[in-house]
C-alpha cells in the first residue's frame, strides 16, 4: 500500500493559470479518415526510436545542484529550497523532476529550478 501522492505541475504557467495544475483542454478527436496510415506508422516508429536512450543520453544526474530560483513545496513530496542553495540530487525521478535531499529532508525538485554542478 502506498500513501505517496504525486502532483504534476507545469511551471511554464503561473500558479493561478489552470494549465499549471494540468487542467488542459481536451485534445480534439479525429476521424480515422483524417489520418493516413503511413503517417501513423511513421509516427509510431519515431516514438519508439526516440524513447530508447543512447549511451550519451543515459541518466547521469547524481551530484549537487544549485537553486536557480526559490522553490516552495506545495505538498509533502516536494523539497523547498532558496535561490543559491545547494541540493544533493539522487536521480531523475520523473521527466522534469529530480529526487533531491537538503538538510536530511528528501523530496521532488523541479529540473528547471536547479543547475547541476
């Protein structure tokens, strides 16, 4: 049983914007005749090939990171820090999020708020 709740936020939008909390408009629905089979096959092949990391792209994220901006945790799974503070990064937990540690506390750290050093 897991009590961990993960909230995904889009930091490209301010906290007051609905897109910040993932309230995006629904994607348009298309008729099958609108999409050609060749395009579907080409897209599927590109998606599969792009999801396989090359040796250059493998995750090498462990180490210190310096805060670029202040980050205030909005729930218990996130880690607060200030601009200029250092956070130990353990790994990339999810796309866009590191698992970090500061002063004995662990939590999620947004990638675009820190710079690995």
